[in-house]
C-alpha cells in the first residue's frame, strides 16, 4: 500500500519519471506538447495551494522562537546566496534573458520538497518546516530588489508591472489566501482538519503533473536553445557544488547543532523553481520562453544534486557528533 510518507520519500524518482515522460511526449508530439501550455497556470495554482496549505503560517510566532537558527537561515539564503550567484554570473556571463531566469530561480529558497530532502539527509526538518513562512515572505519581498540590483535598468523594461502583478496575484496570492483559510477552517472544525490532511497528498502528484506539462510544452524551446542552456548549466553545477561549503561556514559561525546545520545546508542549496515559474511566464514572450527553459533546466540539475546531497551532507559535510 502506498502511504503519503513513502510517496514523499520517493518523490525524486517520481519527478525524474515525470521529466522523462514530459520530454518524450513533447519531443515526439510537439503540437500536442505546445497545446499543454494552457494547463500550466491552473495546475500551478493547485500545486501552490497544496504546498502552501502544508506551511504552518498560523504558527509564525513559534517559528521565530529559535532566533539563532532563523538568523543563520536568513544569512545563508539572502546574503551568501546572492553573493555567490552574482559571482557565478560574472564567471559565466549570459544574456539578460537567461540571467532573468537564473536570478528568479537561484535567489529564491525552496519552501516545499526541501523539507523531505532535509529529512532524508538526516537534518532537522521540523525546524525548517517552522521557518518556511518566514522564508516565503522574505523572498517575495527581496526578489524585486535583487532583480533591480542584478539586472539594473533592464528590470523596468523586462518586468512589466501588469502581467507580473497578475501572475503574482492569481498564482501566488490567491492560493496562499486559500491555504491560510483552509488552516483556519481546520483549527475550528474536524471537517476542515480532514480536508487539510487530504491536501497533503496533492503536492507530489501535482508537482509531477506540472513537470510533465511544463517539460512537454517547453522541450521544443529547450532543444532549439540547447546551446544557450548548456552555457547556463555550469552556473547551476557551480552553485550546487559551492553553496553547501559556504553554508557550512555560516553554520559554524552561528554554532548550530548538527540537525539544524544540515537544515540550513539543504535550504541554501535547494531553490524555488516552480513557485517562480509563473513570474517567469509573465515576462515578455521572448524573455518568458528563455527564462522558463532556464528554470526547467535548473530543476533537472537540482534533482540530480539532491541525490548527492542526501548522502554527502550527513556523511561528509556535517557528520554526527562523536559521543
């Protein structure tokens, strides 16, 4: 019998299969694959709602109780990560359209499947789960600032206020408000609790569905721009290689215990690809095409990196303290 816990523990392989299915379907049936583009937004809305429903927004005060862990998490994600991303883009310069996708995906920490990866890597997933509301709010506030700092004057040309705000409202704000309403309902009625528990089954299958649809609809563009995307892969590989080492110094600086330290490492190395995808798709057409392909490419690289993280973080980077 498949349980939710088993499904979550094997979700990496579910996503790998989804990527393969989407790639094959889109490559062999490009017309049908392109037609799936209209399904991206509604599927993303359901996925983001189900993800947000699992984030303990009503326990925000409790998430602030471990100030040392929160401080390390914020420093690593919003100070160290931007510096590293900027350095990598200097070593591997890209066009502005590619950089828009790179910055969107690498400057926003993951708030969903990173919890399971942290658990698999023997980190303190409870601490990270409690901190997810803070991570979400801070990244949404700082993302426009980062885009302005890194893209400069092009930001006002690229990021049109209308489409960007519309995507943010319909695909992030509304699912977020519905998720909070669901949590409030669950606090008051047993039917609400049962409904909230049922939504916990949705993230993995809907993540897989979104990956199938996104890859199937974008694979033609990825193939057309393969030379461009191959140039961006070194940035992602460099990020996943170096970021855990930088995070390790942050963990040591804040003197976190092993479980909390591993949570910081996983959070810093796992990015928020599908939450920012609606924002990428809201860019002007030519930019949206490239940025979406860049984000999908990052997802593929990241899933491979996570297979190494869950083994190397507990066995090499942050070992258990000797008794």
